[in-house]
C-alpha cells in the first residue's frame, strides 16, 4: 500500500505527521510493501484556504491513502473521487501511522468532518 502523509520535516520514517494536509512543510510518501520512503517539499504550503490541489501532488504516485490531522472538505472530496481514502491522525511518526492504518486503527475522514481553515487540528 502506498500512503501519503503531510510531515513536519524530513526525518525518514521517523518524521512526524503534520496537523493539516495542505499547509505542511513536506509530504512523505511511504510504501508499506517495499518500506521505501520519500519526502517532497510542499511548494504550495502557503496557498489560500480552499486552494489546495491534492490530486496534482499525488499524480503518478499510485497513492492508496492519505493520513493527516486535518484537511478541507474540497480536498477530501477530490481525493475520494480519485480513489484515495483519507484517514485522521497527527503527531505520530510515519512508521507508526502506517502501522495503525494496516492494523485498522484509523478512522476514515469524511467531508462532514473537514477543517474550516489551516489552523484546524
């Protein structure tokens, strides 16, 4: 399974999951089968609320899931339409977050539970 997580900094699988998807400094991509990790700088970190384009970020990466502390309604809906499920969790490391997802311990985030701004937790 391939997972994308907004992260605070690039500390490999020890990176902490960030509280809000679109305004994260980096995105971590983790493949649970190969255990390969890649961090990518978020060049759109300071976009206006509602201006996050999550599918463009994930394009070509075959991501199955996103784990984040929070995300706007539009971003959740766009990801879901692209076949990507969104799960809520922040503060955990990439490795722990991925294991929680594999173990079925995370709750899927639905548009009705979306953030109303970048300071959402």
